[in-house]
C-alpha cells in the first residue's frame, strides 16, 4: 500500500509542477512566427522541424528550425516551391 501512495504522490507532484509555467509556454508558442515561402521541404528528423525558404516580403533567404511538435503534423503538406 505504501508503494501505491508513493507512486500516487509522485504523479500528483509531476502534474502540479508540469503546469506551473503553462502561461509562459503558451506565450512562447503564440509569439512564434514563420512567414516563409518554402524552397526546401521540411526535414524528416523526428523531433526538429527544419526547412529553407525566403520571406515573401523582403525576399531574404531564411532557414527555419523549430522543435515545437505542432509543425510536425503538417510536414507532408508543406512542399518546396519547386517541388514537382
């Protein structure tokens, strides 16, 4: 029974600690911006979204790297500009 209480306590502590900075995490993600015409499609790395393109306004060439997982959902849909 004491192992169950210890395990339950650890899970509770983890849940409380993991949500302490939810507001900061939300703001970090909301401030992220990627305005890019993709030339080279995203990489196939499992934990890193990495691509190359240019800013459509300034025409400046840019590389974009991000470890936020939400962009990974769209890797198959994002194709390079010169993709056949």
